[in-house]
C-alpha cells in the first residue's frame, strides 16, 4: 500500500490549521485512515480534530490487541462494514467519556470525521463521512456538501448509538478500486487571489485530487499547491486534510 497525505493551513486561517489526519495498518493489508476538520465556529477547533486522531490511535491499538488475544474474530473474517461500525461506536463512547472527564461542552468537540477501512488484498473499501468532505474512488469524485452546516458527531452523544447509526446516509462501499482519497472540504476553497501570467485555467478540485503529473514526488499534493499558486494564482482559503491510499 502506498499512502500519501497533505495537511495544509488555509490562507484565511492565520494561526491554526483546524484539519488533521490519521492512518495506520490495523493488520496485514488492512488499513484505517481518517481526515478531520474542526469547526471554525466552535471553541479551540484545532483541538477537536486532534482529539479525534488521538481517539482513533487508542481505538486502533485496542482493537489490534483484542484481535491478537483472540477476544474478537480475526479482522480477515469480519466484513468491513461491521468492523467500521464497531470503530465508529468505540470513537463515540471514547468521545463521550473524554468530554465528561475533561468537562468539555459540545462546542469543544465539533469536528467532521471522514473515515475509511481499505483492504489491499481485495481492493475494497468502506467509507463513512460524518460532515462535509470529498471521496475519490478510482477516478470518481464524490463531494458531500451540507451547506457548511455539518451534522457533527458531538451533537448526538446523548442519543442511542445504534439508532443514530442506522440513520446515517454518508456510508459508501467500493470494490475493485486501486485508489481511494479522503479529503476535507478545503479542497473546494481555492480562489484566484494573486495575479497570474498564465492564460490557461484549471478546475481546482479535479486538478488537485486527480492530476498525476507530480505523483513521482514524495509529496505530490504539496507540489500541486505550489503550482496552483505560482501558475494560476489559486490559493486554498480553507485548511486541507487529505490522505490517498493506492493498492
């Protein structure tokens, strides 16, 4: 599995990047990845996205230990959807517990969560988007836009988990894909803010997500940001968090 990522502070966020990302190999060939976007209207929004990453680190470690000890079925025998639901449930309970321990209100917990399980052997993936963001499956771009009013997980911590989960519409399953990208909605924030000598134009989001020109570089998306600014005058005004997984 080849994994590349990009974490970029948007031009309209002068102090903190409110996005964050996480990825790990749960077991041989099974990968967990997520991007998070803290709510600018929340409180200490960069904290919320980082907190989600720390919870994911904890949950992934605990699940791997439980599988190794035989407390749960081997990951290879579990459906991605069932395992994905279990991970979301563990995130839910950890977030609720931490909020009570640290006396955090929901404004301190507002972050989107775009999460995937990717199985390299079968080139299959399970994805759940809780909030705005992008999925790229193969060459298909899927954008989730809730008019900048994401239905954050923190809004629902007092509800019954199973009831909440069955109502979620942002769940996707893919088979036979060689590439999966998760990205926050900052990918849709490019604006022409500086003069450019180029007479050509590009569609910012498709270029940033799919153009293969710089894939040989260690950090292709960082290079694209440089090119978009220098050649086209395009600046990402919002933060960007992105993970690309290639089987």
